[in-house]
């Protein structure tokens, strides 16, 4: 089902793509749109302008969008998607492709609600304990609601290969770990995750309390009406070409 995106330029925010074989697809198909991180594309963004760090490497920053097809126009060789793409696709820089998703183990419509997770540790800097309270992998249309977690070292909620997930009314409190890299990402989105909503969440003592950590493969992440206290660093799109992130009505408190 692999087909080339033939549009010369697809601007960010677009939902319609011209493809080389529209007849391969049907309305309702779950598809992946992917752009390879070629030398030409990386050159157009100055290989990340990384300063004293090593420049970005081809193949390490491929872009992935998980979408559903809402319309197929075979005479015009076009497909229409349920949600927009979040970055330009420029054919002269990288040849993007579309293919249907084959993920038979994917889990749908699973909810975790009204739970308290209190992880036993030997103190605030201890790391010999559970790293993440809730980890969601290979999921779609799932949610976590009204969950409180304490003393994880990495995250209350983390996810990868996830789409259309909602985290609401959750509290990620008092991580127990060293205060250094790869720790205290209280609400985190990892690789190949799209269209995720965090709402009415609360965090304490995070290094990156509300963070996208999936580089170029994670996009469309919203944090709204959330609060964090005693932050040790910033909430952000963390590392290398984050896209489509919205921080809306976030209250960062010193105390």
C-alpha cells in the first residue's frame, strides 16, 4: 500500500495530499505519512543549528504522522486526512510516502481511572524502584483519568506509538531520582505518538513536567489548564524538531 506523495509542496496545516496511487486507499484507512530526514532536508534547516553539539544525522529525524483517510479522489489522485500535518513536506528536499498501518497488536478504547500509585523507595534520590507508573505503547483512543502517582523516577504517564490519547485530572507528584538527564519527565510523550491531550493535570518537582520527548516522530501534543510547582527545568518540546505543540493556560509556580 506504499505510495509516493507527489505534491511539490504541502504546507503545514494541510489535510489533502496528492499521491501516486490513490486507488490503493479507501475512506477509513489508517495511514502513516512519513518524510525521511535526508541530507537535503537537514541542510535546509542547518542540520539543527546545534552550536557546539554534533549536527543532526540523516535517518535519525524521520517524520511520522498517524492519520485516517476521510476522502479518496481517484481522478485527481488525492487523499484527505482527518487531521492536518504539522510541518511542510517539500518534495525537492525529501520524498514523502504514505502507507496503511498494519499494527495487529494495537490496543483501543482502554481507560485507567481513579487510581493512586505510591511507589516505595529509600528516599528522594533513590533510583532502585519503578521508573514509570503508567506506560502506554501501541494504543489508540485511550485515556488516563483522575490518577495520582508518587515517587516514580521518570514519569507518571509515558507513551510511544500512541495516538488520540487523553490524560485528564492527573497528578504526578514528588519524583524520587537523581536530578539529572532522563529523569523527572512527569507527563511525557515519546516516539511515534500523535494527537495527545493533557488537561487539568498537576505536577511537582519535575525537570521537564510537561514534555514531548519523541523528537521528530511525535507531534500534535496539547497541554491545557495544567499546573506545576517547584520545577527544576523547563517544560518543552525536548530534543530535535518537535512539531505541533500547544501550551495553553499553564501555571508554573515557584511555591
